[in-house]
C-alpha cells in the first residue's frame, strides 16, 4: 500500500517546475544591458591608455617657465625638494649618545 502512495506522489509535478518565469527573463536582460555598458566603458578607458609606458618611448616634455627669472634658475627634478627636506630633518632613530646612563643603553 505504501508503494502506491509514493508512486502517485512522484508522478504529480507542480505546474511551474522547469519553466523560466518573466522574472528570469527580466534578470537576464538586465545582466546583458549591464554587461554592454561595462564593455563600452572599458573600451573607452583602454583607448585612453598610451601605447607604451616606457620613458624612452614618450615624447620629451617641454617646460615653459612662468617668469623670466625661472629661465636662469637651475631646474630641479621632481621630488628634489622633498628629498632635501628629508635630508635636513632629524633622524627618527638616533644612535645612543656618549655618557648615556640609561639601563637599556649599550655600553661602548
């Protein structure tokens, strides 16, 4: 008797099993539209990139001075001001000084 009930239940399938509803179609269409926008955006970004990042392949940059005085001043490379500032700053970790009587100071 139990096998008849199991066989009857297994033959009956719900009406919507295996069918894609309108929500699935809408979701697929939205994903396709989003993908199209992403591809379009990526191609515009890739077109803006230079062909090579090698400094030798780049065109030389011409620096135009703002004032006539800048013509006679020596030209500094980018970052030299920061390097000068770091060189003149005190060291963050200083070596122990002579006559330091702290217990953790190395004895020399």
